[in-house]
C-alpha cells in the first residue's frame, strides 16, 4: 500500500476557462468537414449499448438512417427484410463473433449485391485488421474511434467521398 499526495492549485476563473482547451487541440479553422450521408441506410451491430448509441448518433447527425442490432443473429434476421447500404459491426461479440457473422452474411448475400462493411472493434493489432479483411470486411477501424474518421470511412464505403 502507498499514499500519493498531489498539490491542489486554485486558478482564477479566467485562467480556468482558458485552460479547458487542450494545447494540442486543432484550431476550429483546421476542422475537417464531415461528409453527408443523406439517404444512406446503415446497420450497426454491437453488443455494447453505449457503443451502438454513439455510432447511431454520429451517423444520424450526418443524415443516415440507422438500424441497430445487439447481436449477429439479430442483424442477420434484420438484413433479410431490410438490407442496408452499409454495415458497421463489432468483432468481439458473445455467441457469433464478427468474423463468423461476416462469413455467414457473405455466404448468404447475392453475388451482385455485396454490402460494404466496416469492422469497428477494439481488436486493433495488424493481425486483427488482416483477419477482418479476410473475413469479408472492406475496412477496419479501431475503438476508441474518431467520430469524423468514422463518418469519412462510412462515406467512402458508400461512394460519398
């Protein structure tokens, strides 16, 4: 057991407000414009409710129509009646993982209608990226992700860049 004591510094209100901006944060004039996803139907598959909600908010804020599934099985059932324009899926899910899900989805879809897919996962090693691409995903993005990068990758998958 050990104890750490940290000093408390009290700043005046003006300095406190100014210090809330990280010194390496990009200037707002350098911000990358977010692509519009109007008319894009996206399906998000993730067993984590918070992740589903965040991804849904990012895509909807750019104009996409979003469907969500908490499991691979639920996503496969949903895709039978409402095929999406793009798929965003986690890899590490209980039951059927993202690799198995993608292989099953690719086996069932018509050859002339290949749905663009993004693996959005905490599995971020180069080998994980290779496994995702070999399973049938076109892109791989590691969690935690940058919201603008997510929108840009999805736009690229559906030809909106």
